[in-house]
């Protein structure tokens, strides 16, 4: 008779725990110096601790008399199969991993590489994966009823008392969650410029949902990087009692994912700041999987993603369209300022509108300005006077650090710092796009002709098109319907200027010079005694606002020789502008 069939449930569990622990230790020691261990071994090393942990918990329940005899009878064959797989795996390891003195390191390395092709290893890995699912299902279904119906609230922020408006966005979110296909998971991605309020909308949605449905569980995941995603999931696993606080060997991420997918209660998960495509879809965490692969997928769970880029938003919420988050409208802007000024002397609406116009109705910029006023005891008129005094003042105010509500790590924030994250990402992944961002910061922020942007890059025309498309994807640039004229935020231009100055004045001067050369090249040069040709008037009219801005630009710390060259280019541009005004009789 097979000796395994004579084992009781408790005895089989103890033998498996002992054998499995040795295998995990053995694999970890042997593969510690290997850069890329075979996939099957990585899977075994990841999933075997999950089975060990699950069986330990079952054994505790058996010893406490909490497991019925019928349940024991049902579990026993599964545990015996687990033990049999562990024995077979250990025998395979004996065959290829002899004592260190028996062979050289290179021979042992080649041995394990050859074993990775053995079908038996793959069969054992698949069997272990099956046992993980069975034991996870058992733990979920065998838990007390009050545990399975427990509601969880893992949101690291309190409700924002100054949140206002966004009714249209909430309606779009509710519509996205109205999934008609049975078995499909409700999900939505909120997309927009950094500081536009995506995370605040997600936070408010969670609080509103909890008020109308106190049986829904809510989880918040920081997905700014793959390690932060992993940290958030491990916290969920710990707080929900899925792993022990000292159980480092158990994969808390996988346990949390499988647990959420097995639950029958309703839950919402906010996956915040999914801005790095590579970090979410390709970078692997410690269990060998990507954050995307570890995201729970089931019809009773609702996912809310926030991201700065539309491309990411499309990938995250497919096949549903992303929900674009725009600037506040006038009513919402007035409400936000009133909410933030609660308890302070009333301010005339016209004055508030001036502030909102200067800050382009961007929530983070408005909140930053009001924080500055509060700390420096300034009124809105005093702030506007300071802000309008110079671009230098504007830049300093946009760099003002303050504690914004709902920031992941509780750090101080500013508009300049928030957007510099996007700028750095663009420069790292697409230098051509960064060039376009730099040159456009020296033009008027509205009605920028495509021909000026084409001079940002020396490559092919389609490269420029791809570059401005990426900036539009980040909501840093908007195109007219004909895609011949573009617009950006004045605040984005100021923040770009600050970002350039971090690399020293030469970098800012380089791009200002390039913008000046572009205007000089494209502004028509028609002599006063000649009839203007072609689109002379229209082109001059489209370029004059940009000429005016660049002629006022101060080139700082330029070498004398370079300064003379700049002065000559400005003089020529001024002369051509004068020719236009003379031709129209101005």
C-alpha cells in the first residue's frame, strides 16, 4: 500500500510543510546568484510558500476542532497530492543539485538549465498553481459568515471638505460602470493634466459610494511605481488577515488578488497615478508578475484608474472610452475659492474671476494660490498684483510648496513640481517631444502655428506630428480641428521655463534663441515698395503675437558675441514687423 494513503490530514500537512520548506530554502540558496532562473522554478519558488501558509492555517483549524470530518475527508486527497508533488520535486532536485563539493558551479548551473526543459517540472509547477487556487477557495468559503460579509475601508485620505462640482464627470463614471455584458468587470479611467483633480474625484466618489452603500468595500492602491503598487497590495493582504505580519515568504500580492477575485461582496479599487506604461504593464514585482497581471479581475469588483496620459487611459479601461477631466468651469471655480476661503472676509465675484482666469481654472493652481494667501496673509487683490508684476514672480508663486489634500506620501506639493514629473517622463521616453515642449514655451500660449513647432526638431515631418500628439496625450497641448494651430496653458509654459532653468541659463537661452530663429525664418520679408504676395497679411497676423512676446524676452547671462547675434536677429524681426504695419497703413 502507498504509505501516503495511510497518513491522516494533520500528518500529511506536517510532512508537506517540512518538505516544502526545505525545497523553498534549497531553491532560494541555489538560484540566489542566477540572473535569470527558469520560469518553472520561479513559479515553484513563488507558489510553494502560499501552499505552505494555507496548509498551516488549515492544520490550526483541525487542531482547534473547527474542521468537520466531511471537510477533512475532502481536503485529505488534495494534501496528499501536494505532498506527492513535493516528493517528486525534491527527487528531481536531488538529481541535479549534488553537494557543492561534488561538481563545479558551472556544471550545476547547466544542470538546472537543462532541467528547465523537462516537461515534468512544468507539470509540477502547474499542479502547484492548481493547489493554490483550491486552498484559497477553501479558506474563503470556510471562513465564518461574518468574515465573508465584512466591509473593508482602506483609503489613506479623509474626505476633502473643499471638494466642489464635477457633476458631469461623476455622471460619466456612473455611465461607464453600467456594464451590460454579464460577467464583465466595471472599470473606468480618469485622464487629464497633472493637478486637474483626478485623484480628488476618485476620492470623493469612494466617500459618496460608501454613504449610499455601506456594504461596499473600498481599497486604494498607489500605482505610481511598481514597488509602490506591490506595497499597497501587501498592506491589503496584511490588513485583511490574508498573511501574517511576520510571514515574509508568502506572496501577499498574489494572495490579495486571488482573495478579491474569490469574494462575492462588492468592492471598489482605486488604482491611482498609473502614469508609467512600462511600470504597470512590463516591470515585474518580486513575484515575477507585472502590476497589470496582479490587478484583480472579476465582475463584482469595480476598478477606477487615474492617469495623466490618454494612451494609458485607453489601455486601462478598454473597451470603454476614458473619462477626460478638464479644467473647472466658472461656477465650480467660484465654489472652490469660496470653500477654501471659508471664514474669511467675502470677496467680490469679479475679483475671484480675475484670479481664476490668471490660473486658468486649474484646481491645483487655485489651491496653491489660496494656500499662499493664507500663509502670507494676502488678499486676492494683493496676490494678483504680486502675480502680475513679472514672469519671475509668476514662476516663484507656481513653485510655492504647500500641503495639498490627498497626496500619497504627505509631501509638500507645487504646480511646478507636479508638472516637472510629466516633463521628465517625456524627456526620458521621447526627447523629440521634449524639444517641442521647450520651444513652444517661448511663444504666445494661444494660436501657435504648426510651422513654428516644426522647427523644434530637425527630423522628419512625421516625427513632429508624433511629438505634438504625445503632448496632446499628456493634456499639455491642444490642437484645433485642422491640426494646424495649437494652444497650451500659460502656466505650462511658465513651469517649462522653470524646468529648463534647472539645467542652467544656457539651456533656456538655447531654446529662446531657437524660437527667435524660427520666427525670423517664417516671418515674411517683403520690401516696402513691393506688393505683398500670397498669404503675407494672414501669416504676419498669425505670427505677430509671438513676435511681440519674444522681442520682450530677456536673454540672461549671454556671452558678448552671442548677445550681439541675438540683438541682430531681434532687429531684423522688428524691421519685418514694421514693414507689415506700414503695408497695412498702421
